[in-house]
C-alpha cells in the first residue's frame, strides 16, 4: 500500500461502498494488543511498512527524558508536563504578542496574575482536565479585496498550544522535506524565493499551485492519523484533537462546531499544516515525481517543469492527489506559467506569477563585467504587496498625526517600514525606489499639515533633514544613490 493510501484511504470507514464489517484478528508477535481498542497504530515494524508511513522514534524514550529533573509533584501527575515548559511557552507567546480571544483577556491582563494562570494551566494539562475555550473568528482584508478568516485562541490556550508545539516540533522537524520552508527553524521565506529564482533560470515552466481554503478544509481524521503515528505521548494527541474540534465563536456571539480545518491564528496550526502537507504533497512528489523540483511555504507551492506537457500532466495528477486528501486546487489561481526572458522568447498567456509577495517576471538586469543590459526572469516586490503596505499606513492615518514630533513619528513608523523593506529588499531592490518617493511625499504633506507652510518649504525641510540625519526614517537608507527627497 502506498503512502497516499496510508494517509488518505486507510482510515476505517472512508469508502462508503464498503459495507461489510471488518474482521478482527489477534495481534501478531511484536504488535500492540491495545492498538485497535485505543484507536492507535500497531507498533510492529511490519505494519509500518505496509502503511507506508515513516518510522517513529522509540516508544517511551521521549517520556523518560522528560521526567529527568522534575519535582515530586510533577512526577505524580498523569501526564509528563513540567512547570518549566509552561513558563517557557508563556515567554514565547508574550514575545509574539497579539490580541486576546473570546474571554477578552489580553497579554497584559494575563501577566497581572501570571503565577496563578500558569499554575492553573500546568495543573490542568498535567492531569488531563484541560479543555480549550472557543476560538474567536475575525476577518482581515487580503490584497485582492477578499477577506481571510482567522481563528484567535485565548492567551491561556495559546500557551498550552506552545507547550505541545515545542514537544511536537522536536519530533517532526527531522522528517520534513528540505524544500519545505514555512514556519520552520533555519528556514525562511527569502530562502524559498532564492531557490525559486535559481530554478526558474534552469526550468522553462512553472506550475503555480494554490490550494483552495487549505486551513479551513484540513480533514481532522487524516490529521490525527498522522499525529498519532509520530507522537508517542497520548495526552498531546488528546489536546490536539480538542483544539481541532474546538467551537468557533463569531463576533455576534453565535458558536458553531467545526467538522474540519485548523484555525489560522493558532500557535500549533502551522506545524499541523506542515505535517498534513508533508504526506499529502511532499512525500507524494518525492515518490511520483522524484526528478521534479519544488518550493513549498505552508500551502503556497511552486513546481518547476521542463515542458508545458509535463506541467499540465502534473496539474491533473496533483488535483487527483489532493482530492484523496480532502483538498482541492483553486481553479483560477492554479496556473501554468512560462518563464519568459531574453533567451526564452515564446508567447504564452501566463508569463508571471507571485510567490511569497514577490512577482516573478522578465526584468532588465545588468552584467557587472560587461555592463550590458539583458532580460532575466527575476523576482521583485509585487504591486499587491506595495498597495497593501500603503493602504495599511493610510488606514492607520500615520501621516495625519500632526501632534507628533519628527522624532516621535519616526520612532513609531520605523518598525513597520523597516520590516517591509528588510523583507522585500532581498531581490531587485530598485523596485522599492518608487515606494520611497511615495513615503517622502507623504512626509512632505505631513510637515505641511503640521506647520502650515507651502509645498516648497516643506520639501526643502524634509530634504535637508534627510541629509543631516540619513537614518532617521527607515526607508532613507534604501534610497537610490545620489537621489534627493
């Protein structure tokens, strides 16, 4: 049985056409006699090979290591959760920040009763009595005018998820594919874009993959099957199942039960999404198309093909594969792209694609040795990302805060601008020059509103300030050399 059948077919009552009652047999030598009753997997190596799943670590070894150095009270608990783990998880949640969930408790208010809250969480998690609260459903605008639905857990639930994520990440990280970049240690979005750029130079065609509503359509049964295979601690599986099935509360106060999906905004959701696509996509690609290169960042995938025919064939095969795993391709956003540049001059309807905020298309480049210009298929900040950045600043009315001093405006504005520029300056940096002009013009308008001077005086002031303090605003170091405001 293949891996695809293991993850997406061999889950009990998947096929409605099978009505016969399955025969129950006794365990073979070396198998767990409790696997069937507890809903787990048999522990024999022969069943693992038949199912096509990857080998697990030795049962019990992880728990023995976790018991070292724990207090007597901690060892008396049913589950091996330490108070140190809970505290470290809280520090991670605090560092990332964010708003509260359905209980309205913020990080600040949670910290006011920190010791009591952390002890309560540890006591419940280690005894098995922890139950998450409902997830708050909020909507945020996307760059294309649509809205993305986020699920926001409470601060207490986020800390609990971080405890399990830290444990589970140690188990799953070694098995993940090298071309999976999303939400992983020692991996990053710029690294994915860099690899994608170099492979676009070697392959003429790209299959730009978009999975429709991926986080909202993850199948709980398949997800838990993969978690049980790799996770030896049953309390972790139990809590992950509770998080997956936690109800969703809308802004109007109504609650609905979830049949599938994992909330975007949950601490453990990215790790679970990576595990799901590891079997649904990464392992399938390695088995069915071992010669094909790809980059995947969460559910955002780019596949490099040698020909248009190969790209079309792979698109159809991938659609069938995802259907087996209860997923589907977006019919409009999934497309075959021709990487046209100075040497590849065919005409094709799709000649550009966007990956992680970077738009790949034919762009002018310069040979540093001969100073000759040529066309190369290169990434640069997308128009959608630039528009979303400008709209964010407009919506927050940063350049209408005339009560601020110049230094005060810079200190509040710089973290937002610096984060955007640091990410999008990795490739084709000159594409940011037009955004520099917009920011400088906004500063000029801000100074006019603040002082009541005319346009020329305001422009001279900002220009003089940029020469005197060239690093006062975060975008000034990215200005075109020799360019004045």
